[in-house]
C-alpha cells in the first residue's frame, strides 16, 4: 500500500513540476530571474530523486512564491 502512495506522490510531483516549468517559461521577467527560477526547479527535481516528500514541500513553496509574484533576484 505504501508503494501505491509513493507512486501517487511521484505522479503528482511530476505533473506539478511540468506545470511549474511551463509557468516559469511563460513569465514576463528578466532573463536573470528566469534563470534563478529554473535553478530552483532543478533543485526540486534533484531532491525528488532522493526525498520525494521534501521535493513536494519545496515545490509547494516555489509555486506559492510564483502565485504571489515573489521572484528571486536575477544575477
């Protein structure tokens, strides 16, 4: 049963990561900001390989920041 819940969480995180990548790509922000957001998405993707619940939490925070218009400063 736990395997089923892990699979469901994996599918949910994967779908949300895809949505997040699309949102970041479509943002009208300076390229440096877009790159910083892309790096955050890469960190979440890497975390998903080792700690799926942590990756889901990180993705929640990132999506909330996007929803509220809080973006990292670009380099």
